[in-house]
C-alpha cells in the first residue's frame, strides 16, 4: 500500500468540495456547509490564497485531505500552522494516511519556521482524540474556542 501527499491544484476543487461534504456528514454538520465553489477556489488558488490544501492518496487514489493556513503566536513571535480540517474516507482509515497528513503538516511547520501546529477536535470524537494523543498532541483544556459569525459578525462590525 503506497501513501502519498501532494499539494492540491485548481483541478482538485471538485474533489476538495466532495471531501469537505464527506467530513461534514461524518461530523453531523452537513447543514453547516454553505461554501460556493468559485469563492472557495479563489481563496485556495486565487491571487492571494488564504488557505492551502494537501491531498492524501492511497495507491494513487485520493482518500483524504488537510486544509490549513498560517496563524501567528505573539508569545512565540513566530507563525504557526492551523489545521482547519483533516479527513480520511472511512474505507481508507487504518492505512496510516491520517498520520501521514499530520506528519506532512508538521514537516511544513518545521520547514517554514513555525512554532506550532494546532487544531480543534469535537469533544465527542473520541477516536480522533485518541489518535491525536498517540501522536503527541495535547489538549488545551484551559482554552475555549470563541466564534462570531452571521448576524453577530455583521453587528459587531458596526460597533
């Protein structure tokens, strides 16, 4: 079984969209998927990309992806990589692709001089939490993720 990780290219947009939808179904959040493919494409492959995607393949077949972007730590004074989404199709789980995707991102973080690789995981997703812990990740229990979106975002922008 051959695993490979490659940067996504614009022709991968339908694949990326499909993997995002598959992830949303797995996370019981399909109702939250609202992206428009053209807008997603502009943010991934446009003049000023806001995020990057790598595609994970098993024996040449795309079976997963990781979407990530840079953040910045004021305390470290260095950038970091924030992993927004990681997904491996159920039929490919156990092949080592999830670990390979995370190892690829860790290598990118080191290569780019980043201080951290961070992500969030749903608290009910025990298999993922266990998997991440085995790789050396630790939960940041003292932190709570906060979000402003939709009408609240628009309202805050007016203050």
